[in-house]
């Protein structure tokens, strides 16, 4: 049986479990293995044995159980047909913020009393998530010390559990594991892990239970509240999801879309992580995705909030001040920070703390800043709430200042980014190294002017002009921004349009030459309204031709070009959030049949995946295989994809 890992998620905490509920501590691969809190692995081993052997899995953890917040499986000692298993173990596990709980119910299968030896091998290596990626990088950790100590076990005192700790200079993290009943012993394994052992004397057909509670104490984090067990954690999750979606009415005339919206709302509920506002207030904002991005990413949170805006405006009301609080106020080379720039990524782990990776606060994004302005304008227009726009006026003006000055709009005519040697080579949404390429696959060189970012800038200038005129009472500033937007539109259609191909270039390179790959980013130009009506309709219809449209969605790169690959992250795959923007853009230009076609493809893909849209799908066409082919490295839960069905609902209705 494949040991596909199941995720349990709650805010900034997630556990990746095997089909039998174990954590094996593997490194690398497509997904990490363990219990993670604030970018660190707080359980690296959690392996159960029965009578000294790894048990057989009778019923594995299922997607449905994991979605409901409890991983359930049924285990038995290994045996044969002639001698049925002496006992059965019913295993349940759940997470809450900063905590992991497990219940083991051990039932005797015999008509005579039976003794069962249960052992759990436990370890916490506190590895930073950046060390677990398959990029073969290593990081020096001079002076780091790991320790393990038994909790309790003194004279006349029962052993209550084990504490693992990690210290490096001022950095200190802990994981505590406690059990009821107390283990009979805590054994050393020779590897640093510890083995908790129970000898259970079961009556004939009797039952015994073992309850385990794990509390993670990351550096700088508040004390976690550990629930009594999985049942309490599941009840908390159900209440959280119900409160999160309270008051939202999803039309039922398209049942499959309604189901995808409901699944997306449930995922968004558990993907909320804490952030801080400009006045130090605590906010709850969308994390980007599990497993690698359980943190605030500017672009992801902004797009998620935009998709959900008509239904959940409170996401925008939290995301905007959180990003304003992290807005750069000075230039910092390693973080790619410049005054007015909106943060791309915020990390809380050890490597970020010691600046061994630049992502503590990293600003390597050309598009988060204009998207911040787009969301602020859209939120104000949608809700009629002008208080937030007034409060964030200085931040909005600073963001416009970055677009015009450091961003390159005044000096180069476009938003520009340069590859960051220590961070991201590409700093638009297609941020993998080879994503911005010509049709032949050659990479753009020099400063890059990505098409989609120009659309965001155009929309940002127009919306901020509206705020200046209607909320801030500054008509001079409004007129300046309106003119800047009009000039950008004229320049773009002159410089980016490829007449021979009837399509805009993906980017301009450092020499101003067109990067001529046919890419889905053109659909973002429809969403932002940068193209005139004739060009927009031409682009919209082109995106629905078979080389672009796989049947599940629009490919990031049209098939048939040498650069195309159906399993490339950004050069042929299908991204739900990309397609949500395209669908909104198609509807904006009156291409409603095309918008419905894309929506139908995405909804069909969601229906075949338990109503959930993953981060990304492989680009294989619907004629090649009856279902959408998974992309092997996709985030299993991702906020933009979770919110994408809501965007489809806005674009085409229920």
C-alpha cells in the first residue's frame, strides 16, 4: 500500500502523516514529513509498534477523515490467516494551533486475557523547513545543542513523558510529549530518539486506551492550548469552519461549483495564520499553502482576498493592514526591500532569524505592491467602508511611490525586476527560474518587464486615482495617476503586442526585446483591463484554443512550443488561481461563453478531487486521460486555489 502522507492543518500548524499515522522523519522528496510549527519540525519521528513489530494497516487514514480534522486508521499486529491478530488498535490523531493529540484504543480480540506491548518511538529534530527541500543546500549551525529529558520519574513519581529541546545562542525551541496512562519506561534508541513503552494487560475482549498530547513551543511563540484529545480538536475545527462561513449564501443551481466553494471555504478556515497590524493589533490572514508555505505571502494573500472579497470582505480587511505593517520603509539589499514595497514573504524559522535565508521579511516580488493597491481600491468600492482607505492612505501613497520610482514605471516605462542571486530569479507570479522564457525555451536576460505585472500596475493606478478623488479629496494626485495609467496602457499595446501572432509577449527583456512565449499571463491583462476591446477579445478567444485549453483549464504555456512541458511548474501546467483570474477577465470583456468553458473545466477537475482544487495540475489534455493528472509537487491545500471557486462564482454565477 502506498504510504501517501495525509495533512492535518490548523493555522500555522500542520502534521504530515503516513497512511498508518506514523511520522518517519524522511528528508527531501515532494513533501516534508513531520509535525511543523512556525517553519520548524517539532516531531520528526512518531512510529508505533505492537509487540515489537510495525503493525499492518487494516484501514488507512482517508482524505475525508483528514478533511474533517481527525486522522483515523485501524492497525493490527502482523500475523497470518491461521492465527488472527491478538488485538486491534484504533488510532485517532488531530492538530490544533501548536499541538498534536493522539488516542490509541487497544482492543483484545481473544476470549482470554492478553498482554500487548505498545511502543512509540518519538523524536524532534527542530529542522528548519528550508533544510528539508530537495535543493541539497546545507546551513552551518555553530553551537547548536539538542537535549532530551524525561518528564517526571523521580522517586515515587510516575513518568509523564519526554521533553525535546533545541538551543542555538538566543534561539530556543521545545517539544513536550505527555501520556495518560504514564509509560512504563522511556528507552534510549541509540539514534537520539526515545521510545515510550506500555505493557497493557487486556481482559478477554477488553479495551485499554492511551492518550498522547504533544505541545510545540517554537521560539517566540505563545504557549499552545492542547486539547484533551482528537474529539475535542475535531469539535473545535467544526465550530471554526462553521463560524468562518457563517452568513455566506452559495447558490445551488450549479451543485458542483457550490460544493467546490464550500470545500474552499473549509480550507480557507484552517489556513488562517496570525499577523500583526500597523498598531500592533493581532490579525488573522490567509497562509499561502501546505506544506511549504504555511505563512504570509503577500501576492497569495492579496489574490485570495480579492477572490473572496464579495463573500468574505474580512479577509481583505485583515490582509491589507497586515501587509501595510510589513511594508518596507528603507532599502535593504539582501531582502530586496525598497521604500513603499509590499512584502513578498514572512518567515519565523531559525534560518530566517539568523539571516541564513533572506525570507524573514523578503520583498522579492514585483507584483505584491500593485496588488495591494488593487485590493484596497476594490475593498473600498465593494464594502463602502472608507475608514480603512483613510487609515492606510500613507501606505498606499508609499506603494504608488514605489511603482513610479523604484519599481521603474517612470524611468523604464514599466515595472521591472532583476534576478536576486540569493532569492528569486523571477519575481512575478511565475517565479521559477525558467518561467519567463521565449517560445524556444531560452530565458529572458537582464532586467525583466513581465506582462502581467504591467496589468496590475495599470489597475492599481486607476483604483488609487479613484481613492484619491473620492476618499482622500486630492484631485491633483488623482489626475496624475489617471494620466500615468493611460500612458502605461498606450505604451504596453505598442511594445508588447506581437502582430504576427495576435497576442501579447510574455515579457520584455533587458534590451526591450519581446519574450515571445504564448503564455496564460495574457489572461491577467483581461482581468486588469489593460487591453483595448479588440485586443482583449482576440486574446480571450485565443486562450480557449486547444493548445492553451487542456479541458481542465488554460495552460501556463501553450502546447506545441519548444518551451512547453506538461509537468513544468510554470511552462505548461494548469493553475487554478491563474484560471480564476482568466475567467474574471473573460467575463470583464463580455466573453461569457469562454468564461463558462474555463469554469466548467475547473469545476470538473475539483469534482474529481473531492471538490478541492490543488495548487497546480499537470498540463495533459482531457483527451489523454479521463481525470486531471496531479502535479507531483503541488501544495495539497493552497489559499488561492481554495478561493478560486468563489472567483468563478463571481465570473459566471451559480
